[in-house]
């Protein structure tokens, strides 16, 4: 007569337990096997996955606060974890409190991602308390939570004592101008933070003024994102003034702030003296040809800036002319974005002329303008002799067969261009055939030419690929 035998964790062989653990996902392994009994703790301590675990990615798992309670209990004595991703898990203030228990004692966790959760001011207070005592954390991502000015104040309290945090992401919260005021105060004394993202926080002109004052005294912050904050022209004036004195900041994102020509003028003046800023994003700021003129004047003498984004403004032909004149003398700019700026053939002619002598620009984005065959011809003629440009984006313009033919001829002589994007133009099969024929020549060195979504149907694909001798550099289907 047989009897049922029930095995327990107290009697199962270690080898069998290891086989069970091998089949568990990371979250289940941590939360279901730790602190069950002393014997299982000993076994998991010696288990190879537990000994080498450095990264846990639990993004978008609907863990909620209770799941965080289980996770933090399991990680209480862990000494290997360095990166924890808890993005999009409906974590609220209580969950933040549970995480604080880890941060107060943990000496290995360096990166914590809490973006896209529901953490409010109380949760920020818990995290601020942890920051004040933690000596390991380097990066915290709190993007897209519900932190307001009080929460910002609580985090700043932690920053006053923390000596390790280098990156803080508070994008898409609600700290507004008073929250910016607290963070500005922290910048005056903090000597470790190098990256700060405050985009989409409604800080306005007043918030920009507070931060500008903090930047004047700060000597460590390298990257600052203030995009989509309603800073407007006066806020840009304050920030420009700070750039005159600041010698640390290398990247500034002011996109979508309605700074206009006046703001551009003051920033341009700051650029004539600033020696450290290398990346400037002014996308979508209502800058016209006049503002472009001020910026062009600055680029003529500036020797630090390597990348500038002026996309989605109102620069037009007049502005393109001034910027083209600047490129003739500029010796440092590598990337230039001018997409969606109402630039036509006349404006492109000036840019093309500048590229004949420019020896530093490698990336030019002219997507979504009004460039036709004449503009394409000017650019193509420049490519014949240009030896530095590696990426040219002309997507969403008005280039037709003649323009495509001009580029095909240029590609036979150019030896440096890697990517040419001609998608969404008005090129028919005849023009595409010129490009295909150029790519059939082994002497051409361009890596990729994108021509999808022009004025030829998919039925032309086989014919074009036959002309190109099957060369996959001609992208008729793939996206860039």
C-alpha cells in the first residue's frame, strides 16, 4: 500500500532546489525564495544567479507598492545589485518609502529608475531622506511622476548632504517656478551633480531666473534640460547672462520655449564669449531670420559649439543665408539641424556654398523644408568636392528626377558621405533609376540612400534593384 510523501524545503536536496531556481524569472526568484526560511537563504546565498546579479529590469510589470515591499525585503542584504529599473509600475508614496529602506543601507546600488510612476511629494520626501544618507547612488530617474514644488524641496534637502549623485531626472513633473527655486539653491553649493533634467515642469520665466542665478555659482553641472517650460524671451535673457559667467555647462536644451528673436539675440551674445557650451538645442522657439542672423554672427567667432538644433523655427531663406555665411568661417560645428524651417532653393544655395569650404560639419538635417531640384543641384555640386559631410537629410522636400540625377552624379565622386535621405520627395522611377545606377558602381562609397515614399510604386522595386545590381545600399523599403 503506497503512501503520499510530502517533501519540504527543509528536506529537498540542494541540487534539486537549484534546478527549481533555474526556471524562475528574476522577480519571482527574489520575492519568493528569500526570507522563507534560514536554510533557503543559505542556499540562495550560494546560488550563482544571486551571487552575480547586478541588474534587475522590472519595467512595466504592474508591481504596485505591495510588490515593492516584497522586492525590498528580498534585497535587504544584497551586495551585488547596481541597477534597478522599476519604470511604469504604479508605484506611489508608500512604495517609495519601502525603497528608502534599501537606499539607507545599500552600498552597491548606483542607478535607480522610477520613471512613469505615481510618486508625489511624500514619496519625494522619503527619497530625499535616503539621498541624505546614501553614499552609493549615482543616478535617479523620476521622470513623469507627480512631484510638485514641495517634493522638489524635499529632494533638495537630500542633495545638500549627498556626495555621490551625478544625474537627476525630474522631467514631466509639476515643480513649477518655486520648485526650480529650491533646485537653484542646491546648484549653488552642490559639487557632484552633472546632469539635471527639468523639462516639462512649467517653471516659466521666474524659474529660469532662479536657475540662472544658481548656474552662475555652480561649477560642476554639465547637462541641463529645460525644454517645454514656457521660459519665453525674458527667461532666455536670464540664462544667457549666466552663460557669460558659467564655465562648466556643456549641453543646454531650451527647445519649445517660445524664446523668439530676442531670446536668440541674447543667447547669441553669450555664445561669443562662452568657451564650454558644445551642444545647444533651440528647436521650436519661434526664431525667424532675424534671430538666425544673431546666431550666425555668434557662430562666426564661437570656437566651442559642436552641435546646434534650430529645427521647427521660422528661419526661411534670409536666416539660411546668415547661417551659411557663418559656416564659411566656423571651424568647430559638427552637427546642424535646420528641419522644418521654410527654407527654399535660394536659402539652400547659401548653405551649399558654405559647405564648399567648411571642413568640420559632418551632419546636416534639412528635412521638411521647401527644397526643389535647384536646391538639390547646389547641394549635389557641393558634395563633389566636400570631404567632411557624412549625413545629409533631405526627407520631405520637393526634389524631383533632375535633383535625384544630380545626387547620383555627385555620389560617383564623393568619398565621404555615408547616408543620403531622399524619402518623401517627388522622385519618379526615372530619377530613382539614376540613383540605382550610381550605386551599381563599385566605386561609389555611400553606405545608404533612402528613397522610399516617392512617386513610384512598389512594382518598380524589382526594376530598380536590378539596375542597382541588387546593391542593398539602395533602401526602397527600410526606414532610416
